[in-house]
């Protein structure tokens, strides 16, 4: 699965990701992998989360997706970058969900 993440932020109640996926991958399959793999990684790194969410869903069931055809990439990146409660990663080189 070849997915390129251009930008993203983690806010208090949600996550924004600006990415590109090939046409043969559905958005729902991508979101299932992102939510599943990130939940496992977070719970492995922070064991207290595993206890708190044992038997429950870590992420909410829903998501929002849109294409970038109507606005420029710069507008999308500016929107993501301007989130006041956002916490961008310090080192993006270690962000990997190993999607294959």
C-alpha cells in the first residue's frame, strides 16, 4: 500500500492528515489501517492506554474525507498548520504505520 503523508496534526479531539493514496485503495481501507495500526502502536508505547481502553474502541467509528481538487495544496497545508490546539510531531522521520 503506497500512501504519502504530506502534512498532519494531532488536535485535542481529532487528527488532520493530508495524504495521497493510489486509486485502487479505498479511503475506508486506509482509515481502517491507520486507526488499527496507530491504536496498537500508541497502546504499546503508553501501557496506561491499554488498560483504559481494554475491550473498547480507541478511535471513534467515523471519519471525514475530501479530495483536494477544489482548493490548492497550499490552502490545505495552511488550514492544517493554523490549528491553535495542534501539536505537530517533533520528528516526522519516525512516523510509520508500515502499511503493506
